[in-house]
């Protein structure tokens, strides 16, 4: 049997340019970040009447198919003005290769989760994204990461309330369970007449862990534009208890028994009521509070559709592959065959960094006591221009963190002396980094450990740390501004923005000016303000076509840029005997700054300095750091 094909990972990230609090139906500008790191500003036509017509169909039991089709074309037109064509090419190639697809949607703008990206038509076939076989569309929210599952047996809790088809759901799940050997069969428990009190007890019982919570009840309009759950009355003659997202958040906050998967067979459970509603939906609340995967309905869900979805979903999860991507994809196909619009309704919230979210019934392997551990993993956190909150975690790099006797953290905190741009303190802080008795050098020279470097240092200081590390391999992590964590986009394939190298020979001087334009474009006039043109014998510019912050999102991307940087140094500077100094002006992220420092340790290189850019400083490059002098403990900082 051939091994399963690796999924084609595609990411669409939307960052609202203006971060006003309240959403309005006006044209809105977003930066669209793509899988390969490039980005483009585009406008979404929220003010278009026909778009609003299509969105209104999402709340109808029998939506107009043509209006939904038109809604998909609005999504298509929006992406056309970005760099979507390359992502689309990857999807089409995966389709032709019969490879699985993972498309992740994430945003700092809640209204983007309201849009049904399942309706997006793909060229050249016109097939809508949600109809592609073996395609997972997941909506990712920044929130609490789920806990690693224990070794307890799998358990499904079917909880229901109200006048719903409870028996058919139970029979569908039971049939899936009985179709597998007893050793693989999850336990099925039933909780009828669900109240908020019984839900709280079920989620708080640590002795009876829940693998999957299947919640079956009516969705209800609680107030204008706010949907919630309709639960059993608290008393015999009471009215149904209507639970909205904020109340659900309060219940979950104190619970330690959150399931790995919640299936909300509830009308409008994925719907926030209107775009960017502050309360959020029931599904979003569960996901934000730490449930790894939540499958919900953004539209009214038909009775027959909910039963068919349940039957196909659990047959695949329990008796089939066990993979949620395959299960949701199969459920969509079944609903589409029934000529039902329920296939559009299914909306999955899951995180890219939680791969086990896609295999809810997979039990983790017990620890291998025979595995010899590697050395300690030491996390070097470097803060200078801002405080660092958080650190890389096992979920960000499972193989790196596995089988460690200890994981230690070394904090290099220079914010107290440098955060307010107190440049008079620089020399002392540089000596702190290079001191033989200092924490940094002792950590870099320690044997038998693996090192991780991350944080918010100034570019020259990050380059200095790389320079001090010399040829030692150090794992680097970038800060993802949307996820608010130190991580890399994993499982992504395909090209990223190329680093172009341009060299220009001068007629005088003995300095090489090395410009790196990755996070922003290095302005030549700013460079000339501190290094006159007549002193520049050679100008080497390594640049992206469209530099921008956050563009380096993959580890292999950072490594490739570092390789090309070393190549540029070898080809253009090493062979030029007239070069006596190298002046570096770098608009780069921390990982590239560290790689830069390591590249500058080459023995043939002359004296090297790295400049620090400050938009409010005069001149913009207010100070520079001489790397060789710093390493020797000599005065190394020049205030310009």
C-alpha cells in the first residue's frame, strides 16, 4: 500500500488595514497574505447591494442558488486583485495529482469569517472550493491551544434538547460504532433534555473525558443579530433556556474536560448574526476557548441534512480513515448529491498548528521509555525594543521538542536600558552580550544542548548574536503577528518571493555597502546621510520585489535567503581586494538578522558594521555596531 499523499497547504490571511472597532457596510481595505509570504492590499466591496443580497441568503432555510453563486464570484473578484493566481495554481495541481488540500483562513478582521469561502470558484474548471474532493477548509482563530489528549478510551457524548430528531442521530452514531471491532469502538453516552447545568457538569467531570461532543438542539435568535442555543427549560413549566456565546464562554472557562471535537448540529451555530459582531458565534467561542476542532452550521440546517451529515461523518471518523478532512469532505459530497444547500453550511474551525485536531479518535502513542533523550533544549529569548510574551512551544515544532530531559529558557532582557531608545546605554549593553562571564556566551558555548533564538532585539544586536554563535546551528523562530506567537508556517510547499541581488561598482572609496530590503525598502538617501557616496566602492542590494513586514513565514524561506546572502558576499565582496569595510543597512526580521551575523563571520571579511534604523531618529540610521570590535570587547558602538 502506498503511503498517504502529503496535503497541499494553502493559507489565506486577511489583515484589515484600518482597525476601527465597528464594522459597517462600506468598502474596506485589507492586506492579503498568501502561503508563500507575499502580500497585497486589496479592497472588499461590502457596499455592493448584490453582495449584501447574497449574504442575506445565508440565513434562509432555502437560499437562492443563483445568489449564492454570485456571492462566490464576489469572493473570486476580490482575490483576483491579490496574488491568488499562484495559490490557485497549487490547488489545481493538487487536484490533478489527487492530493489532499488544506486551505486555512485566518484574519484579524472577524467579518472575514462570515464569508462562505466554500463558494469560491476555481479556474479553469469553475468548481467551487467546497466541492473539491478531499479538501479541508478550516477557519482559524487565535485562542487557547487544546490540551494534548490522554490515553483514556475514546468517548462520544450525544447531548440534545428540544423537538429534534434525536433517535436518528443516535442510531447513526451507534451504527458507526458497532461497525468496528470492540477494541476500536468508542463509548457512546447520551444526555437528553440538555440544560446549561448538565452541560457544565459534563464538561467539568475530569474522570470521564469526552473525545467528541455531538450537540443537537435548535439554534435561536436571542436578540437582534445574535444567535445562540435553545436548551431544555430549567423547570417543568419554564420556557426554553436560550444560551448565547458569552454565557457559553463563562461555562467553558472553568472546565477542564474539553473535547477534541465538537459537532454542532445546530442551525446558525457558526453564524455571528452579522459580520464582525463582537459577541461571536457559538462555534467561535468553543474554538477560542481551546476546543481544537468545531464543526458548525453557518446557515439553517435541514433535519434530513443533519442526519445524513452525522451518518457520513462518523462512518469515516470511526470506521474509515479517522481523518476529519476526509469526513467533512465526504459529508459535503453527500449533501450536494441530495441537492441540498446544507453542503455550503458546514463550517469547520480548526488550527493549522494542531494536527491532532483532524484525528479526534487517534490516541497518542505512549511514551517510548527506550528512546534515548537528546540534550537539553535551551530557548534564548532576546528582548531589546519591546517585551516578549510567549515562546515557541512543542506544537510549533514537535520533533524539536520531543524526548528532551529538560527545556530551559535563557532570558536576555535589555528593554529597561534600551526600550526608550537610550542610546547612551548601548555600549554597556553590547559588552553584556559579549562578556565571557555573561549568560549569552556561556549558553552559546555550552556543549550537548540544542539552541533556539527568538524575540524582539534591534537588528544590529540580533546580528551580533549570530556573529557570536559563529557556525553553531541555532533554531530560529519568527513572531507571527496574526497568531501572536513564535512559530513558522509548516507543511507549506511551493515558491516564495525571490531574493534578487544587484551590484553596482563605485569609482572611489574602500567600503562595501550591503543593503537588505526584505521587511521594507532600504532608502538610499538614508544610507548616504551616514555613509557618503564617495566612500562607497561597491553597492550590493539584496531585495524582494515587494518588501513588507511579516513576509518571512517559513523556515526554509529564511534559510534560502541566508544561503543567497552568503552567495552574494562570496561573489561580489570576497573577490574585491579594494574593499576594506562592510557597512550593512538591513530591513530584515530577526531570523535573517541572525543569519546575517553568522554570514559575516567568514574569515576573509574585513571590518563589518550593522546600522540601526529608526523612523523618528535624525539621521534615520542613528547608530552602528562594529561586530569584530564588539567580539573583542573593544568600543564598538558609534552614535551618528
